[in-house]
C-alpha cells in the first residue's frame, strides 16, 4: 500500500458577499485571492464550537488601535 501524501490547500476568502445559515450548515461566499468565486460550507455546530468570537473582537480592536 502506498503512503498518500497529505496536501493542505490554502485559500483566502476576500470580499465576503454571501452569508447563509440553513439547518446545520453555514455558507460564506465571496472572492478568493485570484478574484474567483468561492463558497465555503461549515457545520454550524463545529463552527460555533471552534470560533472564539470575543477573542476575535479583542484582536481586531487591538489591530485597529495600532493603525
């Protein structure tokens, strides 16, 4: 059996222009780093479990104050 090499795929989501939450899925859509349309679908449960919104807000405020 061959070892399969795991390859990470990195995408940047710029210009977020679409948000939708249906049942247990959250959709974020926009343009990627090349200007191409991209939609990312998350499990709502996992997204809420992993995101620390208060921490994200704190970091953003710190960033804005440094501008």
